[in-house]
């Protein structure tokens, strides 16, 4: 984790570019998460992130709280997000374009275009496990087309390749596999992809490649990271010239044309996809799913308008017969996926309940009489450092949501705290 934090820090928190690293208290909370203490880490980050009114007092702590909190809850509460910041700029021109668009099934459109390339690049918002479940749908749909390598930004990239070798051998995710893969939904995606026959591949900038980083120069560090990622992926493609690769990235790494991701008039940057396209001569299929989302209050009205057209499934909007791409990725990605409105089953997000797992009541012995508990499910006999198959947070006196689990022997564990904090 300590090697990864500065990378995420430079991309996600520009204000931190003037310091030498994350605040010690945030770093301590993230270390707890590395050890599997999800609930304690979440509570500590909340105290650092929010003032008593629920407004953000530390932007970096808030971003880390968002990324860690979804590992516990599955999705972020919109009221909490709206209270955290001032009223946003509403993208009203998006609404008008969405209302005139025609929705197509997202998976069908992706499959149609993926036949013509060897590289598919799909992004995620790091605060949206639903994106990870959609990535599993994409991986499943691409497998019959010959896609057999899953390259993920989230995988730690050690020079000796021991982490990926262990992942291939185990067939499941450990806490040391990556940071974002600590999310049980991400781990579920990886586990299912391995079972389908995908080979995992790490391509993140290595410690050696980042040795010359300059924390005060955010743009220079972005450029260095994008170049390193692209070089690592190009080397992967060269080693496996007949393989088709699904690359799963965060946010702007998907852009195959230069963009200014800040929207503040800064010089445009060639991100990983643009560099990889140039290095390999392969035109990738690039797909954004992180822009028109309810997590962004400014984009939410457009997402709500789009959801009315989607028929309950992820979709791609078309405008005058061509894929509609809104926001900063217009002209920089091929397709833009929009997800349907939130719904719930068994007390869980419907997109997770539809994953094929069965609902399992939380055993009575693991329900709290006081305070809150995070109840976790692991395969019987799983290693001590395995990421949970699923986990739910339960407050004493409230109805417990179901765990969503495969039909196999399980062992349960709980982490509890007294009421208080967020």
C-alpha cells in the first residue's frame, strides 16, 4: 500500500502535490485496511474527512474514505455525498442530449466492436463497485471472442511477478494482491475471471519506474506514470502476440486521445490508452462508465434521464446513429456506458443480487446486540489473508441485509464497534 498511495494521491488529490505524502493519520488508517480491519479504518477515515455537519474538512481523507467505504457498504449514500460539498454545477446540456438519444444494450454493443481489435480498455470510478460487477459482465461476454488476459491497474506490480504467479495459482484474491482488490466485489470479479480462464497481468508503474518521481510536479508524475503503464502493457502484448487483452483501469487512463482531465485549461495529457495505441499500432476499444453517474451530483440529472431509457440494464446512448459520449471523454473514447437507477433486493444493491450468488441470512450469533458489526463470509478453509467473499454492515436493532454467497461451505467472522462516528 505504501508504494501505491503516492500514485493515487497525485492523480486524485492535486492539493497534496505540494507535500511529501499522505497525512500520517490517513496513512495509519489505510494501514489498518491493509490488515483487513475494514470497519475501524472506515470510521477513522470518516473522523478525518468530515466536520460535525458532515461537510468535508480534509479532501484527501474524504477521497480515501470514499474508496474504502464502498468496500464495506457496496455503494455510497447520495445524501452523504451531497452534504459533503457545495451545490454542484448541473450539466443541463447533457440532459437535453440524453432526452433525444436512443439506448442500446451495452454488452451487445461492446461485443460487436470487440471483434475488430485485440485490446478492450474499460474504466471505473474507484468509488463504484457496480463498475466492477459490470467489468465481470464484459469479461464474460468477451471470453468467447478469444480474450484471455485480464490486465488490471489494481494489481500490485512486483518486478519478480510473484504476486501474479500466486494469484494464478490460488484462483482467489489475497489482501496483498492490490489495493482496490480489497473490495469484495472487485475480488469477486477477479475470482470469476480466473475461473473463466483469464490470466491475470499487472502493469502498474513499478517502484523502480517511479523512483524519480517529484511530488511537487503533479503533471510530470502523471506523464511518467502513463508512459510506464503503456510500456509495461506494450511489453505484455509483445510477449503474447496472439492474445486478446481486457485492460481494466481507473478514470482517465482509458482516454485514447489527449485530454485535460482537470477541466481547468491545463495542457492536455496523453494518457495510457493513447500511448499504448501509438506504441502497438493497435486501435483499442475504449469504454467509459465513470462519467454519467449518480455519484456526481452535477451529472446525476443526466443519469436519471438516461435511466428512463435503459430498461433496467446498462446501456449506451446513440445520437444520430453514433455513440454519444458526454463530458471530458468526448472524442477520446469509443463508447460510454450508463447504468440504470438504483434498486435493491435482499437489502443489497440489485446489481449485486443479480450476480448469481444466493441470499444467505446472517447467522444469529453474528448479529450485534449493541453497536455495529461488519459480518464477513469466507470459504471454509480460506487463508487468513483472503479477501472476503462478501460482507455486510449491521446495526443493532435494524434489519440485517442478506449475504450473497455461492453454494459452498462458509466460515463467518465479524468486526464490531460501539455506536458513534460515521
